[in-house]
């Protein structure tokens, strides 16, 4: 079954609240889809390699800490990158939501560089949000999620 895997890291809860909203929206959208799409939400620290390898599309949701991907995301890539490379995981479809303080560019760049090692390019530019998520932020992540589930359902990813 085609699948959306949402992998998030969050220290003070902002990215977690966005990830939960994406998860709810994705499940809602999957229910009205003609073709079944499975939706999984995982904290980066808890996400297993098999789940990453099997996903049709991965949505990364993360802050930026010290101009870098935060520890949880780095732990995820440290654990999964070489197993993925060894098993020939390539062209993994993905995109990022980054809720940060004032930048986010380094996190986007680092995820892009890591995923490029798996011959993967982002499906779209990162959605970068700043500070405490407000209704506009939640609306933006819901619209992105809805479009992703539609595209997965149609077999685009
Ligand atoms: C230790 C630390 C380092 C941070 N470094 C950056 C940074 O380099 N660039 C940036 O834009 N925001 C930075 N921030 C702000 C966080 O990215 C921002 O508060 C984010 O919304 C937190 O998300 P969370 O609540 O999901 O943990 C930093 C925050 C912390 C706690």
C-alpha cells in the first residue's frame, strides 16, 4: 500500500504540534481517498530503518538548532543512511517542514545534502515557519499534507 511517513523532532513542542496536525489531516484525507494510503507518525528518535525504507513519501518536520539539524534528526540519519545506501534505497520522495527561530536554511540544506546521498531530491522547497505556530501555520501544513496524500494516492510518489 502506498504510504506517507511523517518523521519529526521537537524539543519544545512546536514541530510536534505541526506534525500532529499533519498526521490528523493525512489520516482524514486518506479516508476519503479512492485508493488506500497508509499514514504513520514517528518521532525521529523512534523511527526504524524499515519504516523509512518502506515509505512511499517521507515528510520531515523539524526545528533548526545551532544552524544545524537537531540531535534527534541527526540520530535518525546516523542510524539509517548507510543501511539505506547498502540496501539500494534510492530516489526516496520527501519534503521538509521546518519551524525554527529565524533561519532554517542550514537544516534544509543539510537534509537535502544527506538525501542527495540517496539520489533523492525534495519534491518541493521546504515550508519554513517561524516561532509559535499560529492558525496560518497550521493551515499551511494542512494544505501541504492534503496535496501530498492526493499525490501519493494518484501514484505520483
Ligand atoms: C539550542 C537551540 C538552538 C537554536 N538554534 C537555532 C538556529 O540556529 N536557527 C534558528 O532559526 N532557530 C534556532 N533555534 C530556535 C528553534 O528552532 C525554534 O524555537 C523552534 O521553533 C523550536 O521548535 P520545537 O518547539 O519543535 O523544538 C534554536 C533553539 C534552541 C533551543
